[in-house]
């Protein structure tokens, strides 16, 4: 017996609606690709040594290719001039005074490594709670698991180095390890953080990168120059390098950067082959820069000048058109960008989503060698001082290389920036002293980082 006509019409309508909804859901499922975050952190990498940032040597063809396809942020700033606090700002989205990671005097007066405060959530923790597979490959003692950088990672593949780029896992081995893990991701959303330590001292790239940029085709320095003992002797004035020797150091540094760039190209090709690249958020950033006698010094961790805090930042976000941008952005804008891409609600953060934020100021804090520094960059210029307000340097906006401090001439502008600093919320109260294993502790003692 057939149902009445009006019931048949209603049933047909319901069936059509069900089929339409089923189709819509099916299409929605097809249109919702897996969510991937690829965060590449380059150690000790100056923004102005990227070819795409105007450097005359072709050091970064693979990063340049990504920059051409993505958003290249030309005005990006680190939150600290050395690894631990800047890395912590990348993964927590807050300033060093708030995440707490760095090097501080202990009650006895000795220097104590401090990790991320336990109450401050990390990128990996927030994504892991949302079901992401999370993995990191990290190659420096300052980011050992005890520092809290590892929190939230399912896999934290940490290789201890001597903090002088000797005996470390190089970019080739790091890339191999990252691609092996990527093969296991399956259909899960994922976060992978890949740390390339190679541009850090000692500059010792493999052939052919070891001599690629040497002006004379051969180095003016013996291989392996730049260990801690030579670095300290340079600072004490016991070693004086000739212009040719300085040129060789810079050539080797550029070779390390070019080698890391080559391996990034391999990382990209592998992720493309696995189908994990196109729809992923890809972020390339440095933890801090390096000084090559720009202000009379060498290496990093001792000042807040531009060469130590201006970092490369490239962001490939699906659906965004490529462009070169001059917004003032910071490492603390990276976590809000990741959470926005992933559709995850996170804690209140001081940064904003890259592409929609032009920060009025960039603040950096702390140092490894140069005292308890703080700096602020804004449209007025740059103010660098001790946390207590002493030892001030002020560079006007028309002096971007920070060559001439004009504190007396522009005292009003300096006071304006100092006033902004005074409004930044005070540090949190929690403190996490890092307990290092004997091997790691001895490494830092040998290098003079701790007593």
C-alpha cells in the first residue's frame, strides 16, 4: 500500500534534505585538510644575511623561494639576544620577564639557568591538548628538556652540543630525523619544530660550503677557530684578527647559513612528497642574530643592537597571497598566529596575528654577557638601557644601524620610550631553576656560562 501523496512529498523532501546535508558534510570533510604547523628556527641568523633581505651573497636560495611564495616580514624582532629566552618567547608568546627563562644570578651570586615558568603554557602544550601530534628536533644545551621548551611535545629529540657547534647534530641529520617522524604522522594534525643550530659558532660548514664565499678561495684562519677559549681571548684583546681573518669568519658563517638553507630545501621536498606541505602553516624565524664588529664586538648575547635582534621571518599560510611586509612584528606574534590558524582558543597574549598586527613597539630583555639589559624600538627610535634605567643609549629613527647615540639631543623621545617600558606588567612570581645533568653542567662551566 502506497502512502498518501502529501506524505510521499514530505518523505521525498526529508530524503532530499538528508541527502543534501550528507553531501554538504561530505564536501565539508573533503574541504577540511589536515592542519599542519612547520616551525623552523634558525640559530644565530642575522636578517641582513638572507639574500631575500638584500644580502649580495646568494646564501639562502631555498628560503628565498619560500619568501617569494609567502609573506616576508622585513621588520621582525627578537625578544632577547641569546637562545633560551628568545626560544621561550617564540613558544610561549610572552616577554622574557613573563616566561622567566634565561640566566639569572642565584642567591649565592653564581649564575643560574632558569626555565619557562610552570604556569606559562607552551605552543606544543596548547596544540597537544587539541589533539595534535607534536615533535621537535633541538640541538643546543640551552634548550635541554629541563628548560621547559620541551613541554607538550610527544617527541622532543634533543641532542646535546657544547654550545660552540662542535659535535652537534648538523642540519642534514636534523632534517633526516624530522622527515622520518613526518612519515609516521598519518592523518593527524601535527606540529613539527625543526632547529638548525649550524650558523652558531664554531663556523665549520661541510664542503663545498666551507670555501664557497671565501674571497681568496681559501680561508685565512685554521679550521675550528672560534672555540670559547678564542672567543674569550678576543674579548680580552689577547687576539686581534686581521681584516682578512675577519672576512674568513664571515665567509664561513655564510657557508653555514647556505648549508642550513640546502637542508631546508630537502625538508620542504620531503614534506611535499608526503602531502604535508601545501596546506600547512610554515614559519621560518631566527632566535637571534650575530655581531661582526658592527659595534666593536663579535658573537652574540652581549648587547641589544640591531644586528643581534633583527631576525628573518617568513610565514606561509594557506590562502594568503605573497607579499613583502614592513609591519613591526615580533617573536611573540608567532604563537597567536599558530593558534589562529589552528582555530584554538589560547590564553590572553600580548602579541597579535601576523598579517593583522603592526606593533607600535618591539621590546627585548636580558643578555648573556652584557648585564640586565632592556630595549624598546618604536617610531621615535631605539632606547637601550639597564633594567634599572642606567647606562642609556638612544638612537634616532633616522639612524637604523644605531651608530650614533643622541641621548642628550633627543632626551624627550628617550623618556617617551622609557615611559612605555614602565607600563609593561611586572614579571611573574614563579621561578624554575634548571637542574642540568653532570655532562651538560660541565659543558656550560667549560664555556664560562655558569660557575
